[in-house]
């Protein structure tokens, strides 16, 4: 499991970021407010959850551990997937 990423923000979209960690770019889905709070080139730390499905691996991230804990609680609710939980 990838529990945390620390690296340079190289791209930001509406609900996702790409973080460069040691030359590898990780695409992380984040809450919609997060990209606006961060600047390209900034060093960032995201607490992450690796969501595994039969045909997809997706990283979801939050800027603090409390947000991630709430995200993981919501994942346990029937009918709520990771995109809705985020």
C-alpha cells in the first residue's frame, strides 16, 4: 500500500494532482478544494489510499490524516465508492 507521498507538484487538474517523487509521477485524486490551495513546483505531502479494483489501481489523497480517516470511513458505507467519498 502507498500510504503517503512527498514530492514536487508538477500538474494539477480539477480533482487530481501529479506528484513527482524521485522521478516517478503519481496521479492522485483529491478533494476539489485541494488543487486551488497548492502551487505548481511546490513540495507537497499527501496521505493516500490505494483503491484496488479488478481493472484499476487508483490513488486518492488528502492533505491531512483526519481527512483520509473520514474518507476511509465513508468507503465502508454501502453504496459509496471512492469518488463520492472524496
